[in-house]
C-alpha cells in the first residue's frame, strides 16, 4: 500500500473513532446537562474526559498501530489536554454565559478538538512509533 493510501486510511480511521468518541461525549454531556442539571462547563469537562480515554485507546491500537510505551503516550496526550482543556472550558463558560447555545458551543469545540488532536497525535504522540505494533 502506498504511503498516501496509508495516510488516507489512517485519517479515515481517526475520523470514525473520533465520531464514536464524539457520540460518547455528546450523550454524556446531554446526560449531565439534562438529567443531573450540571452547568455547561462541568458537563463538558466530564464528557471530554470520557471521550478522550475512549479515543486514545482506539486510535493507539487501530489507527496508529503503535507499540509505543502507553504511559508515555498517555502523558503526551495529557500535556495536550493540559493546554486544550482550560482554554476550551474557558470559552465554553464565556460563550454560554454570553448567550450562545450550549450545544452549539459544544459542537464547535468538538470540531476544534478533532482537528488539533489528530495533528498532535499524528505528529507528536505517535510520530516515531506508527505501525510498530504487531497486527
């Protein structure tokens, strides 16, 4: 398989796994908002955490086929979220308090997360370990 085809397939897998993670995030976000009546930014933090764990696990194994040290890879993802989470929590709080629809803010944040997380995982977390796991 050519490198271009491999990367297209990798991008497709990441997209599909991200969609599943997005479903986990939006369902849990809705549950925390509508059932537990948590404020949007708290609902977001909990649902984001659930989504990240799911997405990391699937993408490490099936998208990037990485035999990389899992704790090290997780620490790199944690570093990404130590920047992304406070920023996205801040803009979620600011935009929803300014009157933006909480679900619109959640959706837009998920799009930003999708793009930046793919780039970070591809070029930082799994850069030197792609396709190193036994299939």
